[in-house]
C-alpha cells in the first residue's frame, strides 16, 4: 500500500490515515472502526480528519477526560420538563 500521507493536510485519504496510524492495513482500520477505536471518515466524504482521530485516541487512552455531565439546576429541570416543540 502506498503511503499517501500528507503531513501538511488535516484531511487524509484512507491510505494516508492508515499510514498516520502506524502503516496499518485498510482491513485493520475497518476492524478498529467497527470496534469504535477510530471515528471513520468525515460525514459525506471519503476523507479522514487527523485531529478527530487524535481526539478519539486520546479519549480512549485516558490522556484527556470526557466532559463531566453536571446535574441540572431546578430551573433547567423545569425548563426541560415543560419545553414545547417549536
């Protein structure tokens, strides 16, 4: 498989993202995607976002924490319970 990785481009081809992730095969990438390890291409394209891949891998590795969900205030609870569709 050709490298296809362009270090100056944020969006990569599948060859490029596979090279970026350690020269893995397309089949390995597809397996990781099926297991939720990598996010797949940008919606509606066949390009893969390096920053999104880094973010997902950082979350999985525990390098960055998922945002903590905070408890709603009584006002926010009331608003959520009484909201009407626009």
